[in-house]
């Protein structure tokens, strides 16, 4: 049996969430394979799991996502403000 080792890097993004109540800032954690940087698909998956709705891409610069019209959610827009790699994070290793 061959053992596979999977290590992850942690990226932290500050997002601005615009809803019907107003705007607020939150932190979003993204775990991806070592050597990769987060792409649009990683952000979509993280927003879906963190906020609970399926976003669609509205703008690339700045990176903005909007709620689909068929999703009954009070959140209107999510904007990625900044993203950085967490160098203090100990990689998760799965054997």
C-alpha cells in the first residue's frame, strides 16, 4: 500500500459582505494544496461553504461575487478586499 501525503497552505482573505442590513467585513479562510495560489474557483467554494449560498462572478477587478437571483438570501454582494498567505500556519498532513 502506497502512502500519500497531502499538505495544505492557509490563505486568509478579508471580504466585504453587502446585505440588506448594510456592509461588514469578515475573514475567510481558504485551505489549498501547497504551491498553488487561490483562484476564482477556490474563492467561490469558500464563499459557498462560509456564507451558505452559491455565488456568481460579477467583476474580476476588484474581485466581486453576487448572489444569484434564484437564491433567497439577504446577501447581495461579496467583495474580496485582500488575500495573504498565513506563514504561521502549521501545514495539515494526512497520511
